């Protein structure tokens, strides 16, 4: 089973977050971003809760832009 990381972020930081996601995946780590895993019909809260529960680690991306959102 691969190591899986949930990335918590603000949509204001998507450029940075996608670069982080790409770097982690190049290094063999599975990532979860809600934007990259659309699941129509499932509430965002349920989707996020399930993804966190299935992850080994959570990375919180905290930036100035994120604190304003």
C-alpha cells in the first residue's frame, strides 16, 4: 500500500498546492486534493472526511492568501 497524503489548502493557493502535489507524486507518494478527485453527488464534507481517514498524513498549506479565504 502506498503512503497517502491529504493536502489541506485554500483554493487561493492552488498553483503552489499543485506544485507540491506533483513533487510528492514524482517521489512515489499518493496525494489527495478535493479538486483533483471530483465525485458528483457526494458532499464536500463527506469527501474530505473520507479522504482524511484513508490518508497516512495530512499536510496543511498555510499562507497569507489562505488566511484571508
